[in-house]
């Protein structure tokens, strides 16, 4: 699933990044988590999320960093269920917000996101080091 996600976004990671990410997702001391969606015992979707502090609330924010569903199962409700599962975990953890990003051109994902969350109106700026 991870490789499919990277292919979808035509992303190339620095050497070792996947190994570090995998280790973090399995380290109980890290604030990073993963959920999987399965159909007939086969992994068909993933969600990576993490918690971070905010100056705006007492509770942490939950950032849904990665959401990916196998291409042949998109539109079947799996992404919606993964978002709901992350939301449930965020509530249990006392988070005050769940948020995520997507590319402007990702119209299929945006059709779902527009149904399950509010657009913030903010534009992301970044510098990559």
C-alpha cells in the first residue's frame, strides 16, 4: 500500500525514509500511528496519523498524514471508514482537531473530503530542507 501511495503522488523519498517511518509506526513511544483496511483478509487501505501540539487549543491536533485506498476499491467507502476510524482514535486521545491535506487536483479524494469535513480556507506554504 505504501508503495502504491508513493507511486500515486509520484513521490521519491530519501534513502532510509521508509525504514525510519516503519520503525516509528511500530514504536510505542512515537506519536505516529497506522490503521489498515482489509477486505477478505487483504490489506486494501492505509491511514497514517500523528498527534502534535497547538498554540490554539489545550488538546493536541491529529494530523491524518497519509490516506490511501487500492485503486480498484476507490468509491467503495473504504476511505470514509478509515477517516472515521482515525477520528474515533483522535477523540479517544483527547485531540481537539483532525486535519489533513490533499493536492488540489485530487478531485476524487476531494469529493469525499468535502462530504466529511470542512475546508479551512488556508493555503499551505512550505520550504523543504
